[in-house]
């Protein structure tokens, strides 16, 4: 059973060299009386927040991540879709498709009490349930629609707009009739946003000398809603360009996850005078709207109103470069590792 560990904690920028591919053995049957489940992993979700679990500060201070620390030498866990190979748990049978927090491995041993749910239908490709129909989609739905309460015609700005969460936010915003501008780090992503996903405008933030100026170009009358995936100077520039009663949903601050990243220091007086609301959130806080999210988003997919952008690599061996690639902007849309055929 191949699996991935970190050799040591991440101190600065993530590098492939901190990961190690290990091989172990795993029994593909469960002992009588045990309630363990053995899962053959099919798709692994690759998510930026995991870096915060790999930092030393996450284990020593417990503050930099909402999830448990990842320690060197231990199999890393995260969102995975798999198929049950053997089960001592009456709620799960062999061949059930399941989504849960399992190891970055070919096979996982899942203990009673682990986060696990059955995937009853697979009308859509399974990988969608890690992205557009999973926590990325829910983040977009909850952070944008529930928190920011956008109105038709409002002006919306999205950072990391070519990524898993950002592209969905932009598509929801267009469906609602908003004016939508996204920024991303490559020309290819910029073209995708404008030509395929219907964004009104998009720009490459790496080519802008002054983000404040760039935002004035696209929002001469200001921004109503900013969906923040990156923090740092982009958040500062967005706050400087917000309209009165503007809303900012802080989904993540990826530019601040590496030690070199500049911490956002938005102009507080702007926030007061313009009565701007800035709200951080976790998708996990919005499980109460999960069913609504799933049914509306599934409808949008069925009717072709929403496009799915996925970036799939194969094999456990590809996990380190896929993960590190998130911080270099390599991925276009949702980064997923495919491991095996159903
Ligand atoms: P993405 O698919 O957007 O991948 C990350 C992207 O971030 C990269 O492709 C890159 O795109 C961009 N990026 C990387 N480094 C930087 C940087 N220094 N400055 C600006 N952009 C950068 O990831 P997700 O959609 O999964 O996640 C987006 C954000 O949302 C993250 O901050 C993540 O932690 C957060 N998140 C929060 C959740 C919640 O519950 N609150 C749930 C899921 C995600 P580019 O080419 O544009 O640079």
C-alpha cells in the first residue's frame, strides 16, 4: 500500500522534497468482531489548507489550523472518495462508494467514528463530489450567496478565480446577474474565465504593478462584494476599492500561508467610513444548507448552466507535485488525484 508522509514540518514555501512516498502493508479483510472498514481510494482531494496542518506551529501552538496537525512520518489524511473493500460496520457494505477523511494512500483503514458518508448516487463523475459538489462548491455557495447576499447587478470581484472555489463563485455570480471580475496568475486562466466561464472581465494579477490601480480600472464605481481566496495585498487593494456597505467573504488567504507572504493590513478607516463587512467562514459551518446547495448546483450542472473545471493527475506518486503546484498556481480548477478505476 503506497502512501504519502511529510519528512519534516513545513517552515516556509512547500517543496516536493519534504514529502516521501512510503510502502506498507494493509489487510484487505477485517477481523471478526471489528467495526473497521477498508477502503480502496479512488479520488483524493488536494487542498491548500493542508499546508497549515503541516507547519510546526500547528502542532506546537495549535493555532494555525482548524484541523489536527499532520506530523512527520504519519500518513496524511484529507478528503477522499473510495470504495469499500471490506467492512465490519453494519452501515457500510462491500462495494459501497464512500466519501470521508482518509489517508493519502491507495487503501485506507477507516475506524469507527471517522468522518464518512455513503455516496448514494453517482449521476455525475465521482470526482465532482470532492469539488463543485463537495466542500469547494459549498464554500462558494455559503461564502458568496449566504454571507454576502449579492443582488442582481452588483459588482463582484474574486481572487484565485481560476481555482476550485473561485471559478464556482464567479459562475454563481453570473447566474445571478452580477458584473463579475476575477483575477488569476496566468493568461490561460484569464482566457478561461472570460471565454468559457462568462466572467465580464479577468486579469493576471502577476502582470499588474499596482493592484489598487488595476481594480479602479475594472471597478470605476467600486466593488460591492469581494470573495477573497488569497488575502495579502489583494485584500488591501479590494478594501480600498469597496463601495459603502460592501461585503467581503474571507474564504482563505493562500498568499499568507507561506512564511514569505505579506499579511494583509487593510485600511481600517476605510472599513469604518464605508461600513464594510468582512467575514471569515468555514464551509463546515454551513452543513445546514448542504442539501439546498447540492440540489441547486446539481440542477445547474444538469442544465449546463454551470461548467466544471477539474485538473486531475494520476497515482499516489503525483501527490507531492500536485500539492506544491497549488502554491505556484499550476492547477486550473479543482485539483484531484485519481488512483484507480471504480
Ligand atoms: P485553488 O484551486 O484556488 O488553488 C490555489 C490557487 O491559489 C492557485 O492555483 C493559485 O492560482 C492561487 N495562489 C497560490 N499562491 C498564491 C499567492 N501567493 N497569491 C495569490 N494567489 C495564489 O484552491 P481552492 O479553491 O481549494 O482554495 C482557494 C482558497 O479557499 C484557499 O485560500 C483555501 O485555503 C480556501 N478554502 C477555504 C475553505 C473554507 O471552508 N473557508 C474551503 C476550501 C478552500 P493563481 O494562478 O491565480 O495564482
